[in-house]
């Protein structure tokens, strides 16, 4: 005889009524809103007032009509020789002032070397006014690299770029309490007519703010790789230019 199935009645589910929290006191609500407002204001002020030391730029138009172009320009005070570097990119530049350069007496600036690909990064190509000067020029500009790092790379480039070259090792010297990193070179390079001309140079880097350097490059004509000025003579030109540089504050 088959067993009779029994069925149990399921209990009826009754959800618990939510316990109502007591309403927040009005003073507490106001305090929370004020606190949130202070945080928002603080964030806004931070982005509005924070400065990483980069120079502001102004968007200006050059040309007219269809040929007009726009560029971002750093406003440099009149008659100030600021040494500016770009530590950003060409599309998103970040300009910084490393300091001010006083051009020593007896030099004129060659405007043909005033700027490279970036008009805001001025280069100071100082040419002796004395036609009998033993040097061609002293070139000064900012470099967004540390002295030891960029000096090693520059020395390597001299060896690779010029087939005939004699280069010193990287050395250091003290200029008014600042450690300058430098090397000297003698090399031959063909001119536009295919004639090899010989040159002597001193390439020096002084430490600057923003983990950057001030480049001072002296170039002199020589008759051959065996010819040349005494190192002390080149150093004298470098020191003269270096002493005219006033670093910017960190």
C-alpha cells in the first residue's frame, strides 16, 4: 500500500518594516554642506593659484587673412636677456627662465642665430667686435639637461660627427663657486666649397635651476689639428661669459 504524501504549508513571508532613522539635525546638515563647500573651494583655488614656476604664454596672431597663423609667445621684459628652456614638448611646451645673461662689452649679437625651431627659446650668439679676435664667437643658450649627462652626449657626438677630431676628456672647473663641466675639441669640417677648415672649441655646461644647464660654446679658427689656442685662453672667454649670467631663483 502506497504511503500517503504529506504536504507542509510554507510560512508566509512577511518583510520587516525598515526602521526609520531619526532625521538629521538641521545644524548637522548645514555643517556638512559648509564642509563640502570648503573642500570644493580649496580644490578650485589650488588649480587657480598653483604655479610650478613655468612662464605664462600669450596666444598671438601673425600675418593676415588666410595666411595668418597663431603662436604662443612668452612675454620677456624689454631689454632683458632671459635664458629660457622648454621642458615640455613642442605641442605642450613648458617654458622656464634659467636666469639673465649680461653680454660682456666687446661683443655683438648675431640675430641669425637668435632662435632655433622654437622662437621662445632664444640663443645668444656673441660675436667679438674686434676683427682681430682669435675666436669666431661665444654661443650661449639654455639646455634642459644636467651638465654631466649632456656633456657626455655632446662629446660623443663630436667624435661621431667629425671624421677628423681630437677631443679631451670631460673635466670640471670652479667658476665663482659653481662647478662647470667642459671639454675641448679640435676638428676639421668641410665648408660649402668642399674645403676642409679646422676649428678649436670649448664646450662648457654650468648647472642651472630645473635640473638644467647653461651652455657656453667657444669656437676659434685654427690652421690644423696641431694648431690652436692655449686652454687657458679659451677658459678665459668662457669665464667672462659665465660671470655675466645671473641664475634665476629656485
